[in-house]
C-alpha cells in the first residue's frame, strides 16, 4: 500500500491558522485566503495515484479525526485510512512535543507502506536522506503557489511510479 501523509496548514491553505480562545474552531488569519482553498488542487494532483491518505495534521488533535477528515472533499475523505495522532495510543501525550517527521516516521514503522510521501510545510527534523520523501510546501501560500503545485506533481510522479 502507498501512503501520502497530509498536513493541512501551510498545504491546503496558508499556515496562519489559530483557534479562537475558548473554541476548538480553527480560523485562517491570512486576508484574501480561505481554509481548504487548495484542497481541489491537491485532489487533482493525487488523482492518478491509488495512494491512501494519513492525516499528519494537528487538526486531528484539535477537532478530532472525524471532523478533520470531514473538512476534505468527498473524494479525498474516501482515501483517508487514519492519522498519525491516535488519542488511544500509549504515547499520545507525547504527540504535541514531537516533530512532524518523528510522528510520520513512527507511523511509517507501524503501517509499513510500500512507498510513502509526506506533503507538509515543516522540514524541521527531517534527516537529509529522507528529504526525497517530503514534498515541502511554502507555508505562506500552501498549494496556492504554482511552483509548489509543480513540485508536488513532480514528487508524486517520482515516488509512485
């Protein structure tokens, strides 16, 4: 099975997303942009590949897995097989302290996909020899950036041939 690890903030919309005090509802603070504005771009890019999706976004921790998955277009929802964050896992309390790469590497060790790619705006902690497994998206625009769209398509084509 092939897997794509999908982050939301900085990928499907700009990264400036916060929850208002006292709520668990994420809000985008980037004028001229909307939450999930590039979901259709991501959907079109991954359409030729049968890869499953694993949510690697902090949205799962914030709003829950079902609510995070429900934010995606229906075609992407059907591909989602889980998340890197599992509140029932014995080490769930450590999740918010872990770097994104570490949460993904832990999930890769558990799921053992034949091939995988992370689509994310966070490169902290990625070992040099794993960078080809990362489609690094610019946080300020996410996939609204044409160069990021091209890079994603290229990375998908090389990883899932």
